[in-house]
C-alpha cells in the first residue's frame, strides 16, 4: 500500500511542477495612449504562469518589443503600452510554439524560430 501512495504522491507533485512551466500565447490590444506619433499597432505575446514574458515585434510602425512583468506590458520609450488580451493558446514550455511561431527568447540577441 505504501508504494501506491508514494506513486500517487509523485504523480501529483509532477503535475504541480508541470503546471509551473505553462506558457500562454496571445495578442495585445492596440496601443492604449493616444500619442500623436505612435502608430496604432499590436503584438503577440508569450507569458508564463507568473505573468513574465515578452511581446513579439509590433505588427505596424516602429520595430520594438515590450517586456511583460506580472501580467503588465511595460511602457515603450514613448510611453505607450498595451493590455494583454485573453490567451488563445496555453501549453507546456514551448509546446505551444510548435506551430512555427516566432518568439523572443532573449531580447538582446534576437529571435529564434521553433
């Protein structure tokens, strides 16, 4: 009996650790601030369950990305920011990226294609 309980315990703990590695993929709203020189644009994004992540490149206007901290899109140099829209896909680390989505793995080094 103890072995079965231990197996159940291990299975439960593994499920918890897997859930810690979930990622969400979605899109942002258009820029929130009405800044005259900010071209309306949006981004795609990837965040973990702690709300940390990055947007992809802007779909219009100047090329840029945003860091995401605690589910909030950090303002760009001109002060504009975005809201995260409801995720369209959720999966384990990188599994949602199997559809050839381009992600920002390290913003200082550029993009990688999965």
